């Protein structure tokens, strides 16, 4: 039998808790409603009202859309989400095309101010910057490049967070061989392999530039996506959170990592409950993961799939465990921390969604 056909079913008889809805209202801090994941014709792919109603069924009352982009793309995004401005909060992108030009600082500042005026409440920076982009000398671009300071300084000036996706799973930077725990995923997605040192920065280099960036801009709030780029090493992420009060992390698309180390994950959530944000990385056409997040965060269930039942787990062949987080921790992760970063009044939020 070929490995890809092997799909064993666990015989462990353990409690199964159904969690269609979260215990408290949720702000999903990491979603994609635009062309980055859905393509140029994204507007015709889903109906905004219907999407908002679907989210509400899962207890998600607000969602941060990381695909705000800028310029005409932002106008189109705003048009698409019109009438639902209270539900969908856009994060803008910055145009980095001319970042080596002498007037980049003033240009990018102007762009951020303009997008902020059009409702954007944060800045998104993606791994295209760190993994693919090269400067005019052929060198990879670093997030701690002083030429990008204007981006971080303007965010601090406006009091809006910068959400960064810098790295990718550690195994993506290792050779795709029999020891690689994400072998099947890399086999199915060859573009995600970054083991070639001549083409891609090392994982350690990315972590180093990430830390430099956070450290050298203490007045800027950074949300480093996917558990601070290193969900596999909660000890390291915890150290970073302890060192830098301006650092936050989201948990998007990292249930498989958090749920396979339930003891350390529970300690991590408890210790850093004020700096962790709920997020799923979902889109209007890939809903359905929310109940698994709730099951992992809220229950004591053991050894269950991190993806919808019946599928071969996409991020590696293991199962996860519940973290049974305390109510106060859950509230912070679900909405309180997000309210703070998005400047939403917590009491008004609670009155509206959790009365
Ligand atoms: Zn994402």
C-alpha cells in the first residue's frame, strides 16, 4: 500500500465534545476576503451579507480582513464590504516597489495616512517581502532594513498594529526527505519548500530580522502571524513575548502545532494571555475550521483531528488535544486583546455581542 492511501482510524475511546459555537464572542484577527487568496474576480466569488451571516453562525462577530491592499484595490475592497464596515475591518498593504528610492519614506507615509482615512485599522506585511523580494543589488530584503522605518514609525504615530507573516513552518526550510515531518504537504505544494540556501534566506535569519524589527521599534505594535513564526518552539516565542511588550501573536493556521503539545501550549496561553489573538486564516470559501479551534481551546478532549474528519491531515500525520483554557484567558484571546489593538471599546463590544 502507498503511504498516501494509509489513513488509520484511531481506536481510542474518549469523550467527544461538539463545539459549533465559541463560549464567548469571537473577533477573527486573521482572515482573507480579497484577491490575495481568492483571485482577481474575488468579488463574484462570495456574497458579503451571506459571509457575515455564516461567520455569525460560528460566533464570529467581527473579522480582520488582511487583504485591504491600497489604491484602487482598497477602493474595490471597501465597495465589496460596503454596508458591513462594522463586521469587516481592513488591514492595508504598503507599496514596497520603490523602497530604495530616496523619497520612499514620505511616499509610504502618505499612502498609509490615506488608507487609514479610508478605514484601514492596521498594516499587513507578507512573506513575499522576506522570502521572494530582492533589492537592486540582488540581496534579499529584510524587515529590519532601516529604509522601511517609515512604515513602522507611521503605524506607531497612528496607533495601528503591523501584522507580519515573516517565516513559514520550520520544516519548510529543511530538505524534503524521509525525516521531514511535513513531507506530504511539501510534496503536494512544491512552492512551499525553501530548503535551497542559494535562493531563500535561512529560517534562523528570518527569526533574527523579526526580533530586530520588533526590538528597534518599541512604539510600534507588531502582531507576528502564525504564533510568532515559530509555533514549533513555544519556549522561543515566549521569550520574545517576555522581552518585547510591543509584540503580539495570532494563532492562525497553527492548531496542529499548538494542539500536539497541550501542556506547553496551555502554559503558553496562560502566561501570555494578554498578547495572543484568535485567528484562522480562513476565507469566505474555506469556512468550517472554527469549531475545531473552539474544541482545541475550550475542551479537555484528547487525540482528535485538527482538520475536518475524514481527511488526511494536511500539516503532518498527528492528532491534537484540548487545552481547556480558563474563561478569562479565552475572553482575552477571543476578543479583549483584539478590541484593544483595534481601538474598540470593550464594554460597548460586550453589551452588543455578549449581554
Ligand atoms: Zn494568512
